[in-house]
C-alpha cells in the first residue's frame, strides 16, 4: 500500500476540478449510448445527461491541514485496531495526505524568491486537491477488467489473491468515498473537539482499509452471487452505489452492487441468505433492491428508464434501511 501511495503521488499533475465519487465506468452501463437518466431528489423530473456530469463535486477530494486536535482524534481511531500492520498502514494515510502541509511549513522558514514561492504554493495546492482523485483513478484503472468479468458473470478472479485484493480495495473505497457517507458523518452531533470536515477525507481511507483488511482475511468465506434480471424492470444505481444489505448494527457485511440494468451482484459470507441468487430475479426482487438503492442514496439515482426512476423516487424513503 505504501508503494502504491508513492506511485500515485508521482502522477498528480493534471488539475481536475470536477471530481467523481461514483465511478463513471460503472455509470456508463446505464448510458444508452452515451447518456443516462438522473433523478435528483430536489427536482420533479428526471433529466438526461452524461456520467461525467453526475455524482461529482468541485474538488471533492481536497485535503485540509489537520490541527493537533484532529491528529489526536485520528490517532485514537487508528489505535482501536489490535493489528500492528494495520495501524502502520493507516498512519501512512495521514503522512501521505498531510505531506504537503509539512513541506509548506518547512518552506515558511526559508527565504525564497516571491515568484518561486508563488509557484511552489500553487503546486502544493494542486496536490492537495488532486491526490485523492488520482489515487482513486489508479484503483479504478486496475478494476476495469474485474468489473468487465463481473458483467459476464465471471467471478473466477476472486480466486487470485492479487486480483481479489484489488477488488476488495475497490469495493471498500467506493463504499466509503461517497458524498452520502461524508454527509451522514457530518450530520452526527460531534462532542469531540476535532473538525469532522477536516478529518473525514482521511477517515474514509482508514475505514476502507480496516474493512478491506477484514474482508481479505475472510476472502475464502466470501462468495460473489449474481442476480440476473430478465424482467421488464431495470436495476437502478445511485450516488451510494454499493450498499450493505445487513445494516450497521452488525459486524457482517453483505455488499450489494448493481452492475447494469440487467445484472447485480452480492458479496457475502452467508450465501444461504440469498437462495435465489444465480437464477433470474423476480419483479418483486428487482423492486426490492431498487428501493434499497433509492433509500440509501444521497441526492441522486440513475437508470435507463426515466418514468421508472420517477416512480421509484416518488416513494417515501424509509428510515429502516441502515446499510
């Protein structure tokens, strides 16, 4: 992981303001041919657009300098793990994403020509804005062949340790990287002195690393189940495209991930919970999973059928779905 961080740090150059928290390659499965339908919760009608224009925010992954109270909080969070290697890996995220601020403080004590100082400040600022985006792009690039295989209902890559690790890292990062998770965390009353707006961008990586390490240790128990859809109702996706079907009240994870309008998958260690997996899903099952996706969305859901998206979005969001 430390090697990966170093590699992607070297590739932070092109400044991209419109940063996605849902992978565009995932969304393209709903585009026919280049545009999908989006239903925003605050707008009455769905609209047609490209994957580039949804599930994104300006400099979404920008990192801020952590204050001592923020660092103390993150250190307590890291120390909750009894795994020495995991604690070291998570401290590496802090070092990695705070390095520019260390450099900036060091430069403040030096006499530097004004033009050069301005140039260095611009470069540091760009890195702070782009480092997270670039890292996610690297993971996504390695996941393309795995997602293509899943869309062919081929899960054989899961038996390869390296490909399995890539897949799990993608799953957990995609789960924690979204605006939905960030907004949920920021909405929680915080009695501690740290600022969640500053700490969350790094916390997301720490949580993803912890959950990913747990899943990788249990990988031989986990199965990829496919839900083929032969009904006239398409699977939809949303701005929280991976959801936990079990909920946060247990330590178990059953990740649901729609792959296209005609196929979805579940990643579970308890396949008996889903006895119909592998067989064509019923209309009731498709509706069930679509409602779960809508209920866990933040501001947008996506699909290839605008009338159906509008009908789903007209349902009341249930507070019971916590996954």
